[in-house]
């Protein structure tokens, strides 16, 4: 560790500086201009992204080996910055309608992003845990940020209590693992497992509790109950952030933990994780069919999506890790697209029911198009990201020979198309009443049109010609598995 | 031409892009011409390709070039591809031209002519694929297009439901297909046809059998084989030209093509062929029995398609691939003819599809009647029309497969099923012709207003009638050594079985038998339906309940609806209720208990959070407990 190493943390430093600046400027900004603080915040995320370039190809241990900057962390750091950028750019309209203290809102998003970037670089339990809490603390405030809405407050309280509970499980698990192996560092744990293959009950309980704690973060069954309520109650941009950023951070934690620490004992856990994966996706898909509210539908759909990614964890190797990174990237672009449509639709109408989408086709072609692309991608239709990334992931997972897992995952993916089509039917096909036909067409701000189009292009790009993304994902995977 | 095979799909794709982007606002009626021109261009390019006679594979671009998964997007052009392309683009072109007339008064004319070329594009790409991934992608895209076109009249609830049903049933088939692809990749580390076929010989036969059966599940979905046939009869909710396209050229032929293309995989294990042949033979007879009692003209044709596809699979199972592809081609001609003809009748009768209200139309719709009759004769496999040659070959192939030394005796049974299906085919075809065109008008008012369709609709009918009349003899004479046989003989993967015995005599007697059976069926229909009102029930009287069972299509739809769809919905509802309601319920119960015990009338805190924590803790305890026990 020397002074020049800090250059590699410049993205994080820039984000923290931007957050503090935004908070400071917020004091001097008149109330009606506060939502526009989004632009400096988003610019900060872009600058941070530019500084990431320094880290390309570098593999560097820092702070006594607690942090490791490699292509794996680079992949996710880039992803989180992208998410933060899109969420912030998508927010101003919503913030203007619903939220006060806009500066605080944007700053907290940036701070949570810093936390997520810390998780993916951590090679040690406590560093990862503290980064995870940094993410969570930001979200505890952000979820309840619509201070005058009962639903938002309720969601915030729930998220806080359940989050604290899951942190308790996670910490307890970490302490048991520490007790068994004498270390919280992944590499040291792996080394201890090489010499002592079985630490007995304490060890098993420790790993199970860590999995339960992380299961909460990625909203896996049966630790998912918070997700629909919190997704529904939280301000929409925060829901979008939760459903992609927070989920991706949880998976990055899981992947690095298993790849670098628990890999020697992974075989003991494959079936258990596989069962959780199947339950998660099946539950998410079955319940999604029942939903009439678009946010809740997307909440259950994102539970199902977490199940697909867990297939990769259950069959962890270099190829499935590439697959997971690829799928997370595609899912992020896709879900952001879907949520941005919901956000803009909500800004314009104040509604979020599936029925309310009637006539969307006539009122805004772009919104309908992006919604269609996003939902078809979530449904895993060819030509869209969701097909390509799931195909890659499941193909890689087939090497594990866990055919029941692959078969159930494919079945889920193929039949989920039903409820996504029901939404598209409302948007495209179901006729409006005569009264509704009088409603004017939507006028979207130009930045909204730009971000929506950008995400749609991304989804199609990954779906049709994914080489660049596959290369990036495989570079990230190699950082963990070598080769 | 072989250096640029991508030009063939490009033409319909361009037509789609132009019509889709500019159609609704600027081009309007011109979209019909542009769409037809795009398909015609694809057809002419295919003819050029055929005339040059040079085949091979061409790589378009590297789709994925990294690490474990390397896939090139390319085209495979061989004899089988060329036959499929000629049929698909040729018939589609005629359907496009016909649609200009049929859809002339539709408000969404431009939208129709955007989706139609896209459908053809997907199908063209499907038959030109050189790897399983492209095949699957366009297989799905064909499904999406069918969804869009079946549900084209989306203000009709029934059309929406039919579209959704078609899509979902196809997805069930795709499930098998997708698993098969994962297994292929895992076993052979490649997804290119050639490389896979080269390896199947050395692979474990049981594994290849599983792959073949899973692929066949995919084919069953697309080609409407029992029990995944239920979507096809409903698919007629789309505009009639779409039905013609789905039933004749695109979509349903994809499954037959796929099995023929994958012949090297199916032939590794004879059980795979037996299953294909058995499902095909059963479906052929099963669907024919249903067609006998339907009164909706399009529904009769729909079940007839299911039945004829069954015959094609019987051929595939028997190993006479050429006969299957031959029948695919002739069937495309006469089924397109019959569907377009029925469209002409429906057009004339102001959208009435019930044959019970038709009758005596032969004097009013001369051209339609003449061409429809030709199509009917071809479908009934009456000598010397197209259907005779191809169907005869299928039945002969099945019989000889059963009788030959290296064959399987069960194929004799399948042959008998196929023969019974032929009898019923001739019966329901002539029942349809007689109820529609002969006798006295049953609805005088409708009959009064009926009129022949415009030339743009009649011309494709006439052309198809010529094909339905002559294609069989031109392509398939002499049997086993006709044009199509010699042509397909060179295609890789097309094998021929060694037969025993005096083939000529067997072949001729089989041809005589099937012709006699067809004539018998036609005669039966004439006896029952030609004089006076139809007496469908009169046959039913022999076996009580039979007519109703057939008319209700063996209640398969009800079984699927209540058995599977409803169960899924109920399960989803229960899970949702548990998630949202029962947790509350438990809270209320606890609250109620507390209140009852304490006797104090205080407000009860029933926030759900405690219960979520409870659920999570329970989840952790159960999973840890399970791990402790099972490890």
C-alpha cells in the first residue's frame, strides 16, 4: 500500500466528494431548484466512471488485503455507477412531485453506491459487512423519503427492522465462521478449509446464517417477504435502485465469498442453494401472475430473476460466474428500462396499475416500446438481453449436471412470459373507453427520451451482439478463477 | 448466389421495415404491393439459388467468440433448405397477393402487411439456420409473429385468447427444445449442426435418445401434435390469410422440417423414430375423427391440418424423410388453396363460417368452387392429384418399414391408423364440399347477397389449384424416383431404408388400397350429405355420446383449462394469499388470542413486520435444520 494506490480509489473518492458537495449546495438552493441537483450528482457519477478506467486490468491488494481491486470489482463498480447515473437522471420529475430535501436524496444515492462498490472489492467479511451496512443505511433513509406518505414510512420502518434482523443473522454467522476458522479473510478461510475439511456444526450453522443474511439482500425465498411491500412503498427511483443495485451488490458478495473463501466446500451447498433458487423463481413467477399493480408485479418478477441468478451460484465455476455477471448486466439494463417507464408514467398520470396502461400505445410510442422491450427481455424472448444472458448462464450451468435445476429454471423462464404479455396487452391492445380516448398524448422531457432510448439500445445490443459484454463478464470471472 | 444467401431473408425483412415504419402514415394501401414484392423477391432469389445448384454453408458473423461458448451466425443451404424455401416463399407470395384483396377493407391494412413479411422472414431464417441457437431464436420469433397475427383483430376477446393460447402451448414445446439445446451443448461442446451430427455416432445412445425426444417435444408444439395440438384450431381466429400461412407454409411445417433436419440425431436410437411415428399416426387419426363432425368450415380445415401433419410425422418416424418433405410441399399447396378458398366463401357470405348456413354456392362462386374442389380432391388423395402421390408414399413407407427385416412391426399398426385417417379425410372433405357448395341454400338471404371474390383473390386460387393438381405427378413420378427424390437424395441426413420382398407389387397394391379407401370415404360423405339437410347426427346414433365427444374435441380443451391453467392460477393465488393475507391472519389471530386472554379492550398492534421476522427466522431455522439432518 502506498500513496499512489489511492489513485485506484478515485471513483469512490469522487462520489463521496460529490455527495458532500451536493449536500452543501442544497443549503443554498431555493426549494424549486433543488430537484435539479440531480445534474451535478449524475455528473459526479460520470466522472467517477471515467476514473474507473485507471483500474482496467489492475489486480491490486489494498489495506492489508481486505480490499482487492480486480476486473471482478471493476465490472460491478462500473455497473453500480451506471445504475446510480440512470436512477439519478430518472429522478428529477418524480422528486419534484413527491419529495422534499432533494439534495439529501441524491447524496444518499451516491453514498449507497460507494457502499456497494466497497462490497465487491472486499475480500474479508467485516469490510464487506460494513460496506453492506453503508448501502443499507442509505436505503433506510431513502425508502422512507416520501415523508408525507404513509406507505413510504411503513416501508421504511419495515426495511429498517427486517434489515437489522438480517444483519444480525449475517453477523452471527460471520462470528461463528470466525470461531471455526480463526479468520474473517476469504483466503485464510479457504486455506483453513484445505487443512481441516470439516469444522462441524458451528461451521455449518455459520454458513447457513450468512446465506440467510445475504438471502435477505437478494430477496431470495423465504427471505423475500420484505421486497414487495418495500418496493411498493418506496419512492419509485429508490425501488428501481433496490431492485437492481442492491440486488447486484448482494450477488457480488455471494459470488466473491464462494469463489475465494468457501469454494472448497461448495459441493456441500450446491443442492441447498439450488432448491432455494427453484423456490425463489417459482414463487416469484406464480405470485406475479396475481398482481394488478405494476410495481408489485415488477417486485415479484425481480424475485424470480434472483432465482435465475442463484442457479449460477449453485453451479458456481468460471463459466457460470461469467454467465451471472452477464445476466446481472442485462437484467440491470432491462429492469432499469422497465422502472423508468413506470416512473415517467407515474409522473404523468399519478397511476401505477396495470389497467391504467390502457392506451399507452397511442399516448406515447416510446414508453410503450421501451416497456415492451424490457418486459420481453425479462421474459427471456430471443433478440433481447434476457434470452441471451439466460442462455449463456444456463448453458454454463448445464456443466454441473444438475438437470432438475436447469429444467425447472428453463420451465420458469419460458412460462413467465404469460404475465409479462398480460401487461403488454394492456399497453398495446386493450381498447380505451371513449372518454379515455380524449386524453392527450404524453410529452416526455428530452432527457427522459434520451435515457429510455439508451437503455433500450443496451438491451437490444446485449441481446443481439453481446461480444463486448461477454468479454467484460469473462474478464471479471477470470479475476476470481484465474485462467 | 451461394456467397450471398442472406439476400433471401433480407427481402422480406426490408418489406417489414418499410411497411412497419412508413406504412400506417404514408404508404397505406401501397404496403400490400411492397409486402408482396418483398416475398416475390425472396422467391426469385431462391429460384436463382436453385438454378445455380451450388450449396454450402456461409458464415455471416461471429456472434459469440469468447471462451467456452463460440457461435457463428451463418446459413446452411442444401437441397432440403431449397425445397423448404421454395415452398415457404412461393406459397407466402400467393397468400400476400390474396390478402391485398381479402384485407382491402380492414382499417389496419398497413399493420397487417408489416407483420406478414416479418412472419415469412422468421420462417426463412429458421430453415436457413446452421446452428441450434439461430434455429431456436427464429423458432421463437415465428411464435411471436403468430401471436401478433392470430390476435390481429384485437378487439375480439376470442382472438386475444387464441393468440395467447397459441403462444403458451408453443412455449411448452419450446421448453423441451431449450433443454435439448443445453444437453446438446453440454455433450458436444458445439451448437453447429454439422459438428453435432459428426459426433452423435460416438455419443451415448441413451443420451442422444433423450435429446431426440426433447427436440420432438419442441416439434410437437410447433407442428400441433397431440396433445400440444390444441392451439391450432383456435388459431383460425386470425384473418383467414394468416390461417393459410400458418397451416400451409410457415409455422406448422417448422416442426416437420426440424425433425427431418435432425435426422442423424433421431436415427441413433430407433425408439426415437418409433415415438415420432406413433405420435404422428395417432394424431392423424385422432384429429381426423374430430374434423368429421365440426360445422365451422375453418375448424374442419384446422383439424385436417393437424391430421395431415400427423401423417408427415408418421413418414419421418418410418424413415421416409423424402416422403415427409414431399407431403409437406403438396400439403402446403392444397391446404393453402383450401384455406384461401374458404376465405373466399367466408368473404362472400359476409363473415359467416358455419357450414350449416351454407349450401348451393357452386353456382354463385364458380371459380371458388372449382378450385376448392381441386383442393378437396388433392386432400382426399384421389389419383392423380398432388395429395395422392405424397400420401401414398407415406403409407407405403410406413407399411414397408413395418414389414421390412430391420424395421419395427408396430409400423404396420401405424399404417393401419394412417389408412383409417385417409378414409375419414376423404369423408370430411367431401362433407365439407357438399355442405358448402351443393344442395339448396340453407340461408336464403345470405345466399342472395353472395358474390364471387375479386380477381386479386381468385388468381392465387387458380395458381394454387394448378399446383395442387399437377405438383404431385411432376415432382413425384415415378414413385421413389421422381424429381423431388433425386433432388433430396443428395441432402445430408436423408436416409433410405432397405426394403425386402417384391416392392413393385406391394407398392401398387398399397396404392390401390389407399385409393379405394379414399373413394369409399368420399362416397360415404356423398350418401349421407348430398340429399337434403345434413344428418351429422345420423352417424352419431350408432354410438350414443360419440357425436358430442367428437364435437367437443374429446374435451381436451376443458381438461387443459381446468387441469393445468386453473391449477396454476389457484396455486399462484394461494401463494399470494399466504404472502399477503395469512401473515396478517396469523397476526390477527395472535391479537385476538391476546385480547381474549387479557380481556382488555385495547387496540391490537397487528403490524406485519413481526410476522415477516417470524417467517424469516422460521426460514432460517428450517433451512439450517434441514441441512443438519440431510448432511
